[in-house]
C-alpha cells in the first residue's frame, strides 16, 4: 500500500512545484497554483471473516488562477483510481475537486 508521503511527492511532481498542502491550517499562507488534500475515507475489504485490504480516499483540490493550464487533464491521466467531483470559483481562484483512492 502506498503512503501519503508518496502521494505528496507525486502531486509535487505533477505540479512541478512544492505548493502541495496536506490539511493546511487556516493560518497557513498558501501559494497558487497548488494542491490541497486530505484523507476523507478508508474503503476496507473483507473476505473469509478477515480484513485484508484498505484503500484510502483523498479529496484533492487543485486551486489555480488559470483554469486552462492543463493540470486537470494531467491529474486525471496520472492516477488509476481518480474521479472528477466538482469545480467552483472563489475569490477569482478556480477550484477543481477530485476523489482519489490511493
């Protein structure tokens, strides 16, 4: 099973930047373009009355000033168990939200 730190490094590589934040506190100054992510579920599988597999689900939010920078397609192409959830605009920043099982 891959670790959260491996996911963090993959997101940094995709963004070509260290502007990747795991559960940032409200006081954290965030620089854009960035990924903000947190774990929001664990899908467990059972067989023969035993627990044998977990997949952690992360909500990953791409926050960008430019909605046409190609990062949406890049993240969708980079992970096997990812889906696009929604998008919205706040304070002239574009937010794209994904669910990823990792």
